[in-house]
C-alpha cells in the first residue's frame, strides 16, 4: 500500500452510510482502508471498488467497541506502513429503551465505539496530518446530537459528544491545513434501526433518506472544509426548532417522536 494517492480510513464500512462513503472516496480516486467486523462484506466492497475505480482497498477486521481496539488499529497501520490522510469515524450503533432497563454492557460498548474510539482515533491520527499540513477527519454525528433523547439516552448523548467535540477541535485546527467536519444525518435507511431495536416509527418512514444521500452531504461538506452539515431540509428545520423550544419541553417532544408508533 505505497501509492501516492490520498488514503482514507473508514470505520463501519461494511454497511449503510460507511459503505456509501467508501464508494464516494473511491470515485475521488482515493485508496481506502475499510474497517468493521464483517469481513465478507468488507472484502466484497474492496474488490468491487478496486475493480471499478483502480484504487487499492485494504480490509481490517476489528471490533472497535472493545477496549484497546483503537490503539490496536493504529498499531496495525504503523506496522504495515499504512499512512492515513483522512479518517471517517462512521461506525456507531444505538439502543432503544429506558436507560436503567437496557443491558449495561451494551450501553458501555456503545460509548466505547461512538465516543472513545472516535476520540482516540482522532487523537492518534491527527498529529501526522498536522505535520503534513493536509488531510482531515469526517465524524458521523447525528441530528440526535442536538438534543437529549429519552429512550435512547446514551445514543443521543454520544452524538452530542461527537458534534461538540468536532466543532471544538475544528476551531483548534484553523490554519493548520487539516480540517474536521461533523455529518449529522437524520433518519436514514440502513441497518441502524434494526440494530437499535427501534422498529419503524411513522416519522422515520416519512422522512428517512437513502444512505448515499447522507454520505454525499458529508463528503461534500468535508471536501469544502465545512464544520457541520445536516442533510435534508426537514432535518435542518428540526435542529432549528429544538433551539427555539424551551429546554424543559424538549425531552418530552423528543420522546414522542422516538416512541410514537
Ligand atoms: N441510520 C440512521 O438513521 C442514522 C442517523 C444518524 C446518524 N447515524 C450514524 O451513522 C453511522 C453509520 O450508521 P448506519 O446508519 O450506516 O448504520 P449501519 O447500517 O448499522 O452501519 C453501521 C456500521 O458500523 C459498523 N459497526 C457497528 N459496530 C461496530 C463495532 N463494534 N466495531 C466496528 N464496526 C462496527 C457496522 O459494521 P459491522 O457490523 O460489520 O461491524 C456497520 O458497518 C453511525 O455512527 C450512526 O450512529 C445513523
């Protein structure tokens, strides 16, 4: 893996928005490092993109919710001399139900994947980017990051972390040549809903977008150096309404949106 092309590492590339990101960066002519747990899916995608776009795509199978997994991933990159120019921190999952009733280990694994791994990969991979004065990070947050989410309390809080973390680090990176962007999709047709045990709330069916569209918005915003992007007018309006609503009313309203069937 020693080409001079930009190399993009994408976590959660085996499905949904992450697989769409892989296609978009491959169309740019970037080499790829695809990371997730399902090896068959990653290999199929890597073969497809190598054949279609003449890029190199390397597959790393790793459970990024395990303690020490971000360090292990970066050690593997270092050992194999795989320099990364762009990191797309996309892997994530949610879970639905009252916080105190949900399995604790699953909630902690969610925090490790959605928050700790994202922060650690960013911390470990930013310094070489800064030294080179180029590259960047594309973090997948969510419209969930704009408010608390009763019945998905931990998931919403993890996405608030991703959003605020990204905006803060962006300010620190100004003038370094390295950029960082937060993509905040609303409901998107992926495996996310099934994994989260969310079913299909009516609002989801009404407003969900295809993963390609969400990824395209994030890819474009990242290429333009924008701090935050919320794809879709309904999602944008939602984030504005939250800011205009008295804070104490927001959890009640969000709970209705999540749980109404
Ligand atoms: N879909 C939505 O409505 C929506 C809305 C806003 C934000 N998002 C965010 O978008 C991102 C992508 O989700 P998606 O909608 O594309 O869902 P998805 O179809 O379920 O894809 C999730 C991806 O993350 C990977 N992943 C999950 N757990 C992992 C682990 N422990 N270690 C490594 N990889 C793991 C999965 O791969 P493996 O299972 O093969 O490991 C898969 O590639 C997430 O951060 C999610 O929070 C989704």
